[in-house]
């Protein structure tokens, strides 16, 4: 095992015996093997594109398989091994289609030289399978010995993983642009070539950022066309007497299905973590038993879930090892999985979750709680753009800060709380993803009726933040980098990497990143990013505020 794909990696270097996230060395090795086997699918599908071959079941499987390797998603070795075997079936399926079409179009059998991933076969014995896995990891001989090449290979791979997560969510409720999955195959096929150089890897990484922007746009369209544009909405953080279900993760479709299945059953539904923004969508907030939000970011779930008197549904990533006090009350669905935890399959029948909630009884009394505001997506903010622009012109608003991103437990993340607290009163704070839980319960007031804290939404709603920034830049006739806008970004896992690549693709500079820089970025690669984009690690709040205001 060697893994350094998340921000909390052991000693800032890499996890080698067990993952800080909770995954075992065998889970880590099997995830490496999934990526290796999926590269085989990509090699054939990249070639198949020339012959207009599109297999939607292979596309869906590929996205699911990649998503299973993202941090805090799938910890179940049996399920991970099954994905490896299924990937070979899917690879052979697309290979057959390619060979048949090639023979028909070219008039001869396919005989091009292909990398070893195109013909590799997994061992049937689990012990032998794990032995195979140890030959394809990050630091094994199969990877390039040049650490800068390796760094860029991982940057591209993690960008692909993050984009795959958003693509997965998109396909749950909407349509995905073909260019997104086409790039997945292109990028993975390139990673199957161990002779690829630094320049091409950097170009592919920036292309990944471009594709991720398209993917986030697709997901935004899917969400808003299905559930309406988010509107500013107060969300209660107290509790209501009676049976309760807590929904965590990111998947709005799963929440909608649960809301439908629990109507009239006397059960109150609460959101947790990245599900908080769901309250702003008209077609979700219409359900009166969607009551409020319980708890904060994913890293506090073991303490918070321990105290929750109902059942818990994990819809996507961000699961931690459940403790005994609630292990029998938590359920997973979709790609997320933990050994020994009940899983709801693709039919999405949440009856076991509902029955458990009724059995547990829920809260014995109402618990009063304050309201926090959500729902400031691009449609809501741009709907009052004239007020925002006037406030800037009159000097009432002097600066914008985007403070958000993935949260985590690593020391130093109190920086983001302090930054929000010390941001000048004539500034507006945009926030998104679970990083907002560091400060979203604080009182920030307003500027001429415009709330000083605007919750843009989930991590994928970086798309909304970009739309808002672009609209402001157009209104003032300047580039985004010339706006009084500072990006103070916290990162944790691979979706944050994909968003960072999107910002770089768009030419957005002067990003402050923390609490620490990615362990997979070498000094030479970092120098390239600093020289071209002026990316910098966070320092002290006072120093970074001074730079922003200057």
C-alpha cells in the first residue's frame, strides 16, 4: 500500500500500512487494481471512438468503478474485488465491439500493438489477486521513476477521479455531455502509456479541468431542471420530536426518493454535511417533513451519528468507520460501502431505513435551533446582481472572499474559521462544500440587505461561484483576476483536485490553498503552478488578508 491522494495522508507523505481515512492496505491495493483494470477499458474505448462506438453500460460502469476509488467511498474488499472482475468483462465487451466494427470498416482483423492493460487478466484466487495489485501501485516499478512525471500522472489521475464523481451524480438524474466520458477514456488511456512526458501530462491535466467544468455545468443543469433553481432558504438546526432519518453524502436523487417513500409515515428527514444545500431546491423543500440540518462536516460524523436517535443513510462518499453505537442504524447505497453495513441496492427500496427509524423512535422532544441560510446559487445571486454591483460602485462592498472547499480533521483548518471571522465588515463571503461548517452558524450580518455570507451550495457548485465571478467581471469590464475577489480554498480529496484544475484551465490565479499542499505535488511541479498561476499555500490570516486587501 502507498496512498497520498488526500490531504490528510500520513505525515504529509503517504499512507503505507493503513489509510488515515480508515481503509485497509488490501482495500487500497484493490483500488489501485481497479484503476489499472479500468485503463484497459479506456484503451479500447479511446480507439472505439473513431468508429462511433458508444456503449452506455460500459460508460456507466467505468464512472462507478473510478468513483469507488475516491477517498471515503468504498471500503468493502469483496465489493472492490468484484469491480476488478467486472471491469474485465466490460473491457472484453467493448473489445469485441471494436474488433467487429474494425473488421467491417477496415476489411481486416485488428492487429495494433496495445499496452499490457488491454490483455491483463486478474487472478481468481484472492491472495494472488492482491499480489497482482502490489505490482501496479503508485511507487511500484510500473510507474515512471522520475518523480515529477509521477507527480503529474497522479495530478491527472486524481482530476479524473474527481470528475468521475460529478459525472456519476449527473447520470443519476440527467444527461452527461459525451465529451466528459470521452476524456475519461482519453486520459486513462494516456496513463496506460508509461512513456508519456511532462508537457503532455500537464496539457491533459488542464484539459481535465476544462472537462470538469463541463461536467459541473451538466450536473447544475440536471439539478436545476429537476428540482428548480435554489432559492434563499432558512434551515433549522434544531430537531423535531419523533422518528428521524439523517441523510448524508451528496446525492439529491436518493434524498428525493427517500422523501417520497416516507411521506405520511410520521418520520422527519434531516440533512447532514453536503446534503445541507438540498433545502434550497423548490422541488425538495416542498416536502414538509424535510425539516432541518443535523450536525456539520463529514469528519465529525462518528461523534454526531453516535447521538442521532434515528437511522442514517449514506448516499455517496464521506463515510467513516461506524462505531458500535450506531453501526446497526446506518445504511449505504450507490457506490458507498463499508464491510458489515447494510446496503440498499439499485432498486432504491429504503424500507429497511424507514423501519429502523420507526423502531428507534427518534427525538423524545423538540429541540429548539436557530436558522442558517442556504440557496445562494448563481441564479439567486445574479437575480440581485444590480444591487451587488451598485454596492460595489458605492463602496459599500469592497471585497469578495470565496472561503470554502473540502473540510477535514487535520490541524490547521481553524485558519478558515478565523479568516471568515476577521474578513472586513465591508466584504462578502461566498462559501461552498463542507468547509462552510467551520463558520456557517456564525452571525455575519448584511450589507444593504445583501447577506455577508452566501452559501453557494455543494462542492460541485463551484460552477455557480465561477458563474457569479464571470458575471461580475463582465459587469465591471475587467478580467476575473482583476476583481476584488480572493480565493481561499481548503482541499481534502480528489473532487477538490478536479475543481482546482478547472480554476487553472480558466486562468484564475492567486489561489490560496490549504491547510497543506498536496503531497503528490513535487517542488518542480509546484514551481510550474506558482510561476503560471501564482498558487500559494495559506500562511497566517493576518498576512493573507493583507495581501488580499492590497
